C-alpha cells in the first residue's frame, strides 16, 4: 500500500463521480486542442498557399471564389479572361511579376495547372529531380502528388476534364513527368504543373471528342493567335506597396476583369470562421471550468465526509502532508488521464474531420500534432486542478483529530 | 512501559480544565480507567495517545517524552507505538479488510509480513473476510477488525475507548479477552477507559476518575 494506491482507491470508491469529472474534463481538453489545431491548420494552409501573390486578376464574379480557386485551388474558377488583356496590365511598372495560370483538368483529383516558369518561384519551390517544363505535354509534379500517386520521371498519364476525380471525360494526349519538386509545404505540393500550351492543346484536341462543349468551341476559333487565347487568372506580385491602393481599383473600374487582394479576402474569411472558433473555444473553457469545479467538489466532499477516515490515518502515523498528497494525487491523476483522453479525442476528431475534408479538397493537410498547444492546455488544466486541490485541503490542515474521533457516531 | 506526570488539560473556550492522576505501568501491566460520562476519560486517552497536548505535565512511553517531539516525529511515534480501539470501530471505507491492514502498516512504517498478518487474522477469526469491503462486515467482524488494526503493527501501548459499552455480556467478554490476549502477545500495556463496570474483574489495576 502507498499514497498513490490510496488515491486510486478513492477514485474507484466513487466511480460515477470520478467518471463525470474525467469525461467532462477530457471533452473540454479535446475541444480546446481540436479547435486550435483545426484553426491553425486551415489558417496556415491558407496563408501559406497565397505565397507571394499580392493580387489575382480573373473573371468577374465572387472575389472570394477567385482567391479560393486561383490561390488555394479548392474552388471552381470564376471563368476565363483573355490572355492578351491580362498581359497588357502586367506591363504596369508597379508590377514585379505576373504569372498566368490556366486550369480545368485533373489527374486522380490532383489539379493540373498550366502556367509559366514564374509559377514555382511564387512558392519558393525547387526541383528535387529532373528538369522544368520545356515543351507542351510535359509536367512537373508537386512533392505530395508524386508521393501519393507513386509517379516518377518518365511516367506518363492521361488527364481528365474537370477539377474533381469523378470528372468522366479523359483526354487522349498523355502527359509526361519530367520533374518533381522538393516539398514546399505550400499548395504547390499538391499541384501538377505544366505549360500553358498543354492546357490549350489538350482542349483543342479534346474538342473533337466533345462536340457539345460550347466553351471550347469559342476557344477554338482563334487558338493559334496569342491574342485570342484565354487563361483562368493572372497571379501578380507588386513591386511597391502603393500598388495595393491603386491597381485593384484601376482594373475593377476600367476592364471587364476583376482584381482581388488574396490577403484581404483571406482576412475577411477568417472573420467569418473566427466567430465559430471563438464560440467553440469559449464553450470549451466553460466546460473546463465546470469540470474543475466538479473535481473540487469531489475532493472537498471526500475530505469533509470522510474526515473520520482521514483522522484514522493520522492515528496510524500519517502526517498532514501525506493526507494532502492523497487528495492531490487524486486530482492530478484525474487531470492527467483526462488530458490523455482529451488528446486522443481531439486527434480522433481531427482525423475524422480531415477525412471528410480530404474527399472534397485533396489539398488540405492536417497540421502535425500541436504539442505546444496541447502542453499549454495541459499547464492550464494543471493550474486549475492545483487551484481545486488548494481549496479542498484547508479542512485537512484544520482537522482536530481528537475531536473527530471522540464525536464518532 | 508508560508513565504520566501531573497532566492537566483545558479545552479552549470551555470553563474548568481537567487534572488527571498520574499513571505508571511497567511492561506487561494493564490498567482500567473508570468514570462517568463527561469526566474527561476520552480526553485522558487522547492525551496519552498524543492526539492532544497537555497544558502542563508530560507523558512518557518507554523512554520517550511525547511533549518533546516535533509534530512530524510525534505523528510517526504515535503510528509506530500506539494502537487505538474505538467504541464503534471504523476502518477506511474505500478499502477492503486486507487493504486496511496494509495501509495501517504502511503509515506505521512496518513491513508487511504475510505469515504474521495471517496469524493475527486467524486469532481474530477474520481470515474469511480478507477481501470483503468494510460495509459488508457484520458489527462483530468490524469490532475485531478494529482490534486487528490497533495491534497489527506491534504497538507498545494499546488504548481502548469504551470498547464494550454497546455489547452484550457474551461479546463484552470475548472482546476483552481478545484485547488482553493481543496485549499479551505483543507485550504491550493495555489501557481501557470505560463506564462499564462489567469489565472490572479483568483488571488488577484500576483507577477511578
């Protein structure tokens, strides 16, 4: 027998009460860790994905949709814009670089982006193997794509029309892997990069197979001339901050294209989701406080109702400190188990949620287990439990053994 | 061996204090303390047991004066040298019989010896309830467990507070016999305080408060 065992016996002496404290504490810990992990995962993902993109020029429509589709690659594009018009804007001296992108195809759910050599530097992506795209129908794979699809240099595959895996029409021209990027931990990891011409070419030939695709019919009319070619959007980075104020307005007012600032749109998005995160966080803190009160009541009840037992232990030779330890270990043990169960719950929850998310957007990566946050919450719980214990022990210290033993009934 | 010298005690906020006759027992000697209710019997017992500190005077067990010990040393000394038997015996309710015995030994800093404990439980007719919970015990079993918990660590002094007042004649005799037998085995002094005159014949030495 020892102090720890006595604490455990106390916990099992009132199993339902202990279980209540444990479950409510574990749920609040799980919620706190889970919500923070999810929030940072999504936030980091979004912030990372925009890379060095200061502005996106695309077809008119929802600005958020343009950001989601062209920067994060998780939504459908707003439409196409004429390449020539976009290039004209790119000549503005305030613009450092302007990278056209064009997309609409996928391979096993991974998006194929037609672009120029300027795309990879936006995400600081470097080649790990092979070379960059030099001819149409060559592709460089993002690191995750190569890893998940087990593709290597020299492999060929057929792309499918549409942005999701289920898209039925398969194109007939094979794409050849010529390079693989190093992990950049940004959206480029999950993209297949090719030349703009590949997209145009595929859709030009594709047209003969799908007569009913009206969009492509328009495209076909002048595809040889640069002037009539279309791109989905243009990713722009500025030379000077003053461009933030002037350029978007200029484009939005004077052309039939729209210009959006991804960082601004992202901030707006977080404001919406932030309310939900805040609400869940406060709810979790409330549950945390309630469960600590439950633990306090449980410990205090033990000290009060079982004063005779404790006095008895004192006559056995137990010191005050040992009795305090019995109570404290009980609290800490429940806290520790609850923390572990909470961490487990949060990870199971995260896994489940991201499993669902993965089906819709292949791009979002779950953030690695946030040890720092889990430990922060652990420290908070430790502090709350210490407070509960501190409030529960004064009756032990004030205990008059003689009095308790002679008033036995 | 136990020896007390001119001890007095006064409860805070209560009028008159108590002053107690000196007690002096050699090894193997037992004492009966008789007195009506409210005369301070339990107070005397708790003073000897070190649970209360006298205002004046001192208590010696073997050669140790309880009043010179620091609080932590006193806790340890009580745990190792004194066994208390209560009128209505209680044990720690979250533990079973055997766990109570082991807990007692743990706090008294005495190693668990399976043979000795089994022998003791045999003498007290408790071997069948080793694994029983406290609330499953009969009144008689609980009383005998109380005695077991008071003697299992081989104390120098066994102090019993009204151990028989709620018992019928037959049980009264058996409890006293057990107490005397355990005191004998452990070579301990037994001090019983009671208002129960039935047990007078069991003791050679007695004092009246």
